[in-house]
């Protein structure tokens, strides 16, 4: 079933919409939640909460890209669950590494909410990503959207951990420079 048909099921409040959504995007959403939480029960709970949230949001919202819509929701739920789980504790997780890597880019996201209303920063990031060769773009997206660990990326691409870290560092610096030139930072 394609995304438009699934969205139509949601708009018609047909409960089979959740089954179709789960069938199509369950593994995708589970992977995103797993990369954040690394706990099967928490992942299942996040994915179920995602389906409930999608049911709540559609209608009135109609997502342009259903996979991205679900991905964003599950990522937010998983991050909230991780924050609650780790409240008051010092955590040893790859999420801390990702946060440290993107600290300078976080300013752009905060600034963007106030200044950019029409998705200009998203457009700038997409343009940046499309300038990269396909492998580098995939590494960047897998690290910062799917939250894959550096070790997973190294194994996937047959590279050393150090070369992946270096490539990510260089791409972040290029993105930061690009965003500064566009006055987003």
C-alpha cells in the first residue's frame, strides 16, 4: 500500500491504517528508536506511541513524506524516553557523542525557529547534502538522522573508525561554513 492510501485510511479514521503503517514503517521506526535507546522493550513502546501520535496528528495534518513524518515522531519520543531514563545520571551512550559532535549546529536549529519560517534552513541543509558524493551523504544521514554509531558506519563502508570520524568532522565543518555564509549561524 502506498503512502497516500495509508494517509487516506487515517483521514477516514480506519483502524487498518495503523496496521498498514506498522507493516510498512515498523522496521524503519524501530531502527531509529533502537539507535537511541538500545532496549527492545523501550523501542516497542516508542514505536507504539508513534502509531498513536500519527493517529492523533492525521487529520488535521497531512504529511508530505510519511516516512519522514513517522521518523521525526519516533525520534522525538525515543529522545524523550532516553532523557527520562537518564535523568540525574551520567550516561555512557553514543547519543552523548552525537550531541558533542553537533553542538555548534544546534545554534542553527534554535536560531532557525525564530528567523526562518518557510523551511529555508532545511533547504540549505538539503542543498548541502546533495553537493556531497552519495557515500558521504549516506554516512552523514545515517549518523545524524538514523543515529548509527561510528563503529556501525565503519563496518558498513569497510573503513576505519578514524576515517569515518574524520569524514564526519569535515562534513560538519563544511555544513557549518555553509550555514554561516547563509547567515543561519
